[in-house]
C-alpha cells in the first residue's frame, strides 16, 4: 500500500549504513531540509529506494548518497542550489518537469572516501549497471543545470534535440579542440570525462539555464563536427 504525504516538511532526516528499504511512497509538494540517504562507504550496507514519487517537491541542503534508486518519478523539483548525488545507482528513474540544479557523481562520501572504498563502489556500480535495461529518463526534464557523470550513456533516455552523447573514441580524435566553444563549458566537460577515464558522457543543454540557446548551439557544433553522436 502506497503511503501519501502532502505539504509535509521533513527536517534533518539521516540514513547511514542501515541497508534499509524505502518503498511505496508518494510525496506531493513536500520540503526536505538537511536530509541525507544511504550515507555509507560499504556497498553491502547501502539503502534502497523503490517505487517512490516526488511531485513538485523542494530540497534544501540535502544529499543523495550511495542509494540504489529504482522505479522513481521526480516530477518538478526546486533544489535551492545544487543537489548532488554521490555514488548512487539508478534503474527506471524518470526526471521530468521543471528541475533545479542536479549533479550525479560516481564519487563516494563527497569525494572523501579512501581509495579502496571508492574502488569497491566503482566495481559494485559497474556490476549493477550490467543488469539494467535503462537507468535514467531525462527526456522531458527542464533543468536549470544538469551534470551527469559515469552513468552509461546507453542507459540514459534523452531529448535528442538538447542532449547529446560524446564517446571516448570520438573525443580522443580531438576535433572538439578546433571548435569555438568558448561561450560554453562543453570543452571543459569533455576534458573532464576523458581525464576520469569514462567511456562516454551525456551533454545536457539545460532548458531553464539563462544561456540555454548558446549551450544548445555548442551541442550543434559538436554534432556537425562529428564529435557528438547524431540521434
């Protein structure tokens, strides 16, 4: 049975190495303040969130840590700054509507984990994605900002107009270095994913960004040059 929460405020909720299952919840116009889920450095102790809907919710000072997120709908989200996700994995997570600033990172413990802890999550997350048919659907999201790292591009459902894939193979050819991308951050992002050793990256021109049309034009330049994949 689904639990429904409407116009609720959740303050200082913290979930650590509990291996807890959160499921079957529907949050409507709720506000989460100083909350964190699945804050652990041990893959076997991470929590799972499954079959949860967030409609027109708001977050302030929150973190999404190493959670396994499955069958999640986020329909509209005010982030009050950058909402960061650290080493989480996703399966059938739909993000749509007006969304604030989002960053999905593979790093554990906001980048403060020991090398062996990071390696354990890198291995666990890679194995998890081998079992997933699709991870994220961002095709109908209108972001202020969106930075997705180390989620396989083949598992991300995209808007072909404003979101594009750059593979490592194409990036290593270096054609992007000859383009005038100075008004965008695409050159920095391509170099970043190459330095991280990732196989590909999804570039998202955020539709609510004040320079959306400039960023979109940068993606067009990358496609015209054969750097970004044509959809």
